[in-house]
C-alpha cells in the first residue's frame, strides 16, 4: 500500500512532465486530483467497514474487504502506460490513488489483531515495514525511469499492490486478537 503512496509523493509530477510531456502548471493541477480521490477513499473505506460490521459481517471481512478491493483498484495505475490523453491519465491515477486511500484501513486491522499489551509495538513495527516503501520506491522508480522509462515503474507499483491484495487474501486469516 505504501508503494503507491510513495510513488505519488516522490515521482508523480516528474512522471507527468517527463514521461507524458505535460506542462508543469498542468501537472500541478493534475497532481491534486489523485490526492482528493485518496481523501475520498480513506473516508469511504472507514464508513464501509463500519457498515459491514453493523450488517453482521465479521470484523475480519469488514476490515479485509476494503483493503483487498483498494489494493486491486490501485493496480489500475498501470493503465496510464496505455494513454497519452491527460484526462485519462488523471482519471487512472485518481482511481489508483483512491484505491490506495480505500486500502488505508489496514491500520485498524493491526489494532484488532495485536495483543492489548503490544498494540504500540505492533503498530510501530507495522509503520516500520510500511516505511520501507519510502526508502525503496523512490530508488526503484528512479532507476527504472532513468534506464527504461516510467512504464516499468508503473508495472512495479501495480505488482506490489497485487501482491499486497493476494497476501491479505491468502495469508491473513480470521481477525482475532492474539493473546
């Protein structure tokens, strides 16, 4: 999830100007749209998770559904490789970052799983692992963009989101507090 975030924080304006030839002014406007979409995604995922619990879904299903859906939606970032139309680029990027925001409910999963006495440590470890994306993504995207263009970089971001979704599907079982 943090890989998509770090792409938008570190490389998105450069992607628009260098890869797609969009002016800096237009890129500035286009950069705001995905962040607004992510804002909506964050709010909507919390609302949906609470609604699912009220409808009788298990805590695990209510938390994992927005995470998995959001990560899968994030993979549409790769679609920008197939268009040079600024409107479609903005739509695809906004949709991808909306998905990232929608998946942000992962934090609530940590507090539901961790033993009460270790919630702080568990949250810190979760943030640490997520922060690794802040180290690796700018480097990998920079390397790929410099040597191959941004197309493989967007594939890289999509693959990470897909692996994340699959990990929640295949590895995260029932949501029950440990200890």
